C-alpha cells in the first residue's frame, strides 16, 4: 500500500480514508486550508498521521508566504493556529506543529534569511515522513516479543498503516510478530460510530493477507470468556505522564474486560504521543464529534426522530489496566511515572 501521507513535488499526497474500503485513492493538497479540512473530515486520521499532515500543512503555508520577514512569520503562525483547531485529542498533531514552530524560532534566532528558513521548514516537515516509518518499525520490533507464538490478538479502531505514514503502531506490533514467524490471527472491533476497525483495519490487514475477523464492539467479552483472545494491543492518541491512555471510544471497556479475564492489555505508541505536561488522563481534552456520526450510517438515517445521542470520540483507560506501553525507545512497564520518563 502507498504511504498514508506523503510529500511529492511540493504537494501533500494522502490516501482519502473516507473512501476506504470502496476505493483506495489519493488526493493532492496544496494549501493549509485543504489540510485542515482533510484532518477535520477525517480524510486523514490516526494520531501519527495527523501529526505529520499538520506539520506539512504549516510547511505549505511557509513555502507560499511572502519573503518579507514579518508577513512570512505571521503567515506561518496563522497556519499553525488554524491547524491546532482541527482536532483536540491526539497530541501528535500539536507535536508536529510545534516542531515546525521550533524550527522557525531557531532559524530566526540565527538571523537566517527567509528563503533559507522556508527550506529548513520544508525539510523538517518532509523528514517526519520517513521518521514516522522508522518509529513504527521500532515499535513493532519492541512489541513483537510480547505477542504470543501462536494466538489471537484483539485490537480496537485502526492503529495501523492508515493511522501513520505506513506499517502502524498496534498493527505494526502485529506485523512485526508475523514477520518473526509468529502465527497471529487478529480480532478487530468494528469501532462504532465511524467503523475504523471494520473499514480500515479490516481493509489493510486483508490487503497484507493477515488473518482478520471483525467483531461488533459488544462481542469482545464473550470471546474473552471463551478463552479466544490471548492479548489486546491498541494505539493511543495521548498518554498522560502517569500512563493513563486516551484512545478511540470503546478502548476503556475493552481494557476493563481484559483486566477481568486476566488478559494482557498493551498500548503501542510513539513517544510523541506522551504528554508530560499532563499529570493524569483526567486532563486530556476529549473530542466530541457531530451527532450525525451516530444517527446516520453512510448517509442513511438509522435513528428515530426526537432522540438525543452522545458522540465522544475518545475515552481514557486508567494506567492500572495497561500491562505495558510499547514505544520506539523500548517497553515501559508500571509504574509509568518513572518508566515513561
Ligand atoms: O478518530 P481517529 O480515527 O483519528 O482515532 C484514531 C485512534 O483512536 C487510534 O487508535 C490512535 O490515533 C492511534 S493511531 C496509531
């Protein structure tokens, strides 16, 4: 499969994930507003992927900005502000933007000319593409040893190639385990309301000939009780310094079920997902998305008129339910306050 997000000939090229599994098509974006819209409408989604996309979005603004320093700086900051408002939960988005702003600050402190700063920013953003791939492979290598030699692994949402530049975090761990010769079958929660598990995880695993069975979100408990799940591995959108993990809504109940059944629950994420400014997960901002995501499926209304619905997009799993956090730098074990540092 192509990279989820790429930078080719001065344009951002991304897979339009809203069209999967119907079709696998890429779109070309050439300005910040288009990138912001793509993030909001989830043409690109998944924490690492939106981090890279947002950084590229700032870089596009820098590239097309006037060469007078004040106007240039103003344009870059305005692009950063626009992108910061797209989605609140995944900290990788802010991390990606902040990396570009830090590049700008350092370059200005060195009194570099605007033309040179533009080049530095473009390089910083485009380098994040290959860096993200290296990070996912390192997460995969580190986590593969935790996977069973032969068994069934449950995942929730999509923390795969489509959520990153390629390969994935949670699915990267599964891919690496399979590459090591382990015999893994994947159960994927379908992940209501947007069905990332069914549409995206199902799609990318099938493309790679990895055995996958999609289940409705309310089936995991039964499978666990029957001994049909050996471990759980999920991604993360933001991890607080105590190890509390925000991930797609529905992750927390899976963690509770895994705990009850004595099944290891692992989180796989790059260190850019750790937000050391937050003591606990209580402080993680949780995105609330449009009610239509609940009331409609594929444009068809499924809800009766006159009812209320809730649509928080993420939940927080307390650190006590997380057996280990797999990062590109190694595996963090509880207590996370020490190990994540
Ligand atoms: O709303 P989404 O589809 O962007 O949510 C994605 C998730 O919750 C993923 O599990 C998370 O971003 C980790 S991706 C490696």
